[in-house]
C-alpha cells in the first residue's frame, strides 16, 4: 500500500518538443568521456595512464578524500586523453571505444542473502557508488556513513523530462534487484516515489512506496524527503536515480557493470525526438547530429537544471535528457511592455498565457533582463513546496552566515530545488549557484 503525497505549490512548464515513445539504439560513439566535474567535491586521482587498455568496469580514478569510491570505465577501449583545465584540474577523461565492449567480471550475487558489507563492497569496486548521492550537500555519498533512509524518485515533472516508467519498462527485474541491494545499505527504509496514475511500481518489494501528485518540483527527491522523512542536523539520507538503480541491479544479476543510458532527445530544435539507448559519456553529435551552435543551445539535462554542452562534447554522467532549444540571441522590441508577447509561459499575469494553462510553448535561453536590485516578496514561496523561507535562505548564503543557513534549512535543499526560483524571480539572481556555494561553505566549515 502506498502513501499519497500531494504537492500544491510549484509550476509546471508545458513546452513543445517532447520525445516520441520510441526507443532506438544510438550509433556507437568512437569516443566516450567521463567528466570528474560531474561529481561535485570529488578530487580525482588517476589509476591508469594515457594509452592504457581498459575493459568496461575497470577503475579509471578514485576520490582523493574517500579512496574507497572508485570511478570506472563505461566502455572497453583505450584511454586516449586526459584533458586538464586551470591548475591542472582534470576536466575530461577521453576513451577511444572498441567496436564491442568486453566487461570486467565481478561475479553474480543475491543481495538479499549476501552480507551487507559484501553488497557495499561490490557496489564500490564496480564504480556504481558514483550513482549514490548524499543529502545534505548533494554530493557523492561517503561509504563510511550509514544513512537513515534511501530515496528513489521514479518520476520526473521537469519540463520535457524523460518518462521514467517508459525508461524502465524492460528493466523492472534489474530495478527490483537494485532496490534489494540498496535495502542492505541502510538500517531505515528505502522509499520509492512514483507519479499518481502509474501502475508499474505498485508491486515493488522491500521498499515503502509513495504516490505523488502535483506540479513541478513534485518529483524532486528533496521535496519528497521533506514530506516523508525530513533531514535533521547530523543525519544522512542517500538518493539514487531510477535508471541507475537498474544498473546496480544488473551488476548483481549479471556480474557486469553495464553503463547503459537511455536518453530522451527533446526540444523544438531536435531533429529526431525519441529515446536513444547508448552508454554513459557518449558523444553528443552521435545523438543529435550536427547542430548550429550559434543559434541552438544543447543542454545535457532539462532546461531548468541541465548543463550546456557543445556539439562535439559528451553527455553528463546522470541526466536522461538532451534538450535542444533556440539561443536567446534575438532582441525583442518593447519586450518590457506587459501583454506585448504572449508566446512564452509566465508565472505572472503580465502576459496572457495564464488564460491557456494547457497550451505548450516554444522557449529560448533569453533571460529577458539582467540582475536587478529588486526582490518581490512572496514570489519565490509560490514555487517552493517546502517549509522553508527561500528568499531569507538565499540571503544567508550570500552573506555566508552559517548559523542562519542552518536555521533556515540549508541541510534540506539542493540546487535543483531552487531551479523554479531561478525561473520566476524578478531579481534574475542565480539562485541555484548561490545555494551550491552555500552548500560548499557548509562542507568546508561544518563537514
């Protein structure tokens, strides 16, 4: 029996460019890349050198401060290049892939009958620990901790997001095996949340299920934690994305690290909008074709939280979407006048879009203004379905006031929880960036 959660505050952005419910195999990329910046606060220490041959599942690097956490190759091939940035920071590890993958054998294991420490060690040695995120701080979990609960959000309400039930339709056995493994990592419960009306997740075992309804960000795991089992000072909660749970499950069922990623190519500028099966770190061009980057923005992820990537770049480690929308590089005459333009979704009533709640819109990257010394009281709270004061928390983060940040709920939030604040706030401040800097300060000062 599920526990129902109804979210009332938020904002669902209805955009054009959804992917067709068709899954095809993407062309095999010649090169793949793992990007250490995808793992916030991880300092990579390389294990292999350029020119070395690797199998899928072979260790590439480990975390300097938590050496148990290993990061492995998604494909077999040759380590072609290690790209570095400022201060020799490793930005990309480029792998030249074989025509077909050969896998490192980890051995099969039944997580329900295995010892909890053996389950944890298997996830660590395979590189699957990189999928496990920790709250607070939204970083890769520390395996030395014991979380009070583990959360999996098997739904997605973000604009043009991938349909989780569709992603997992052929992976439910692996998904259940992954949940069984996760249940051994906590003394508490594994919580799985799914969308109201979904039937695929009702028969899951060894978990507590929750049926969630409401506008975005109802699918954000932070919102679900807040409503189910809030985080207190000193507590740890772990989260895992649903397709990554299936990858962990397949590891235990087959003994192989199969880094398969199903990506929804979406957005009005996408030429072929459908779901593609590929591997983590695939080349963007092999999924979206050749794109005019002067006029099209390619985003690894959704439009609210994703990262800009180049046409010859590589997909991120976690997202299930690649979004292509027009660049906001065209001046809008008299754009500041109310009711002048009614072709973009607006949370205010300065355009007439509020009269058409079901209509879908084509958007671009234009911010429609720059940062302003102006704060509209109550504006942020309308899209924040958590019992916190977002404006006051942002101010505390900007001031670096740790005590106020703690009192105002910094331990409960992640940057993605402020994505809609970015969208609706009149100040045009980068709320997600401010929260990320606030969390980094807490890691440094509090730990």
